[in-house]
């Protein structure tokens, strides 16, 4: 899925899509850990799960957290019949689809160290729209900076003729 990022373009403030859903799946909080593990254990692109109650995100499970919960001497045997809600992270970053990219990047980098590279859940009116990986977020942030820099007047750093003509 995608979320909007406001950047300058021909229409001055048009919406550009940020994508990044590859490897991130959705699940119900009631699905058993063993079923989820069986579905994604051999998928090298599996990054994590967004746990939805209806169409509202209630948690996330990263690949690392899933494997950590099932690791150890008896991890799988003890937890395999539990619902995924038992190991999901309820404190995750969710942003509105209209949030500017630079604000989202700041929020993502302000998270605790252990959650710094977790994917970001994108919502619209509190409903799940998709996810964005940190890699894709940073790439779009860089694109926005380059786009703005290319259109500035070099001596002053102020918006140049390209932006003035757009208005």
C-alpha cells in the first residue's frame, strides 16, 4: 500500500506516493503463532506483520520479534498455540497518510533504539492503508531534498524561477 507525502511539484503541493509494502503482511490478533510461522518461515522477503482488528491497526510483529519469541530451547513448543496478539508490539508508529515525509522521518528516528528500523503503519481516518519501510522513507526524504535543492536560486538559497513559474 501507499501513503501520501507532500512535496513541491508542478501543482506546488501535490501528493506523491510512497510505497514500501513488500514483505509486510496483515493478520488478525486471534491467529495462532504456529500458523503465521508456517506461512512465512521460508519467505526471505517476510519483514513482519501488521495486526488488524477489523481494519484498525492494533499492533505489529517484526520478523526478528517473531523469531525471538519462538527461539530458545522450548520457545516454539510453549508459544505455538498462542494467538499472535500475545507477542505483538502495541506501541508502534502509525501515521496519517497526509503527514509530510520530513515529519514522519523525524518521528521514526525519535523512536527507541530497538524500534528504530521497524516499519511504519500508515492510516487514513484511523484505518489501515499500508506500511512503509525505513529504507523507502529515507529514499523519499532524499528525493524531496534533491527536488527542492534543484529548484533553489544558488546565490540566495531562496526558491528560484522554477517555483515562481509553478505558482
